[in-house]
């Protein structure tokens, strides 16, 4: 009887211990899974979206010129990426062959530049932009910390020098432009806010009107598109639906979050030369 009682007690202790190990293990697994979901649900800015929505991410970016920027003169710009604790973010993902894309626009959207700062390590990027004239410019740093989603940070800089007369932003009446001997037409299936919509760039030879079918990859894709609202508050960096096509059509998918004027820049490469084509559209509700 005593042996039976001892055996029963030992058996019961084994069951309790096993259950405790099982429970702790699977609770730990569930907690890790929920933590990953929570990180993925943070408000990181994605392709297409208001650049201000990056406020919920875990990074802070400092834009600093080594000296006051002047028009017509290269000025070294330092871009420092830190986490919320002030420590450098050291690891980044390559996106379309680069660790960071820097978009620079003038306040009136007449000037556009897409360049790529060099990573120096310990969260620090550097580049020396050359501003064509004095006045106000906006910079958008577009990057992906390792293991996280795309993040976009912006900063406004005032450049010394003669200020050009601002250009008024007006919607194009015809969405066909001729750039570097190429005729580019932009078309939308429909144009409205808050809806995923395709936009297509069709590229032909301007003289012969023959479709160009030998576009070359630019940063690993058939092309890239940036769209910015007239008030510069909404930034959309759009990549193609099919990256490996060669023309004449380059199709992109995006969504405009609010109505109003947007300037759109398409970037493509043909015969070793990158060309940029701008369009301005008025997006209705």
C-alpha cells in the first residue's frame, strides 16, 4: 500500500512538472509571435503613403550640413539614423540596389533629384548635393532598417543664393512629353483618391513613333516613380508591377491619399542613359 502511494505521488509530480514545462514553452512561443506581429503593425511608411505617417516608427534621423548650403556649390550633408534611445541604427536592407534613396525637391516642385548617400557605418550616411538656386528645398530620406519596413523621413533646408521666380504648379492638359528623343505618355485606368490604381508609362521613339522595347534596368527595375503633392506633405515612391519588362509599357500601382495636385517623376534608362519625365495631375476625390 505504501509503495502504491509513493508511486502515485511520484507520477503526479511528473505530470505537474511536465505540464509546467509545456505551458511555459508554448506561452513563450506565443508571446514571441505576438511581439513580431506588433512590430509589423507599427506605422512604418510603405511604398505610397503620406510621408508623415512614419511618426510611429522606432527611428530618428538628423539631417546636418557641415556648412551653410549655397547654390551652385556642393555642400556635404550628413544623415544620421538613430533609434528612439539615441543609439545608431547600424544595419540596413538593400532596396533596389541601394541602402538609402534621397529625394530632393524645390518648394515649387520645379527641381527634382534622386541620389544615393554613401553609408559610412554606425548609422551615418553622407552625400554632397548641388542646389541649382537659392531658396527652400525639401529632402526625403527613404530607407529600410534591417528586419523592419520602409521608413521615410523628411527635412526642409534653406539654401543661400539667388532665388528663382517660383513656378506655379498647374495640371498638364496632355499627358505626353518628349524627353531625349523619346515620347512618353502617362495613362490611368481611373484617377481618384484612396484607391489602388494602375498608371502606365508608354515609351516610343519621338521621330519614328515606334515602341521602345529595349529599356534597361534602372536600379534593378524597369523604372521608378516618385509622386509628391503640391503642398509637399504627401510622398509616394512607387516601384513597378513587373520589374523585368523592357517596354514599351512600364506599369506601376499606387494610391493617392488625398485630392489635389501631384507632380509625378518617372525615371527610366535607355541605351545607358537615365532620363526623367515629369507630369502634373489633378487627383479628384
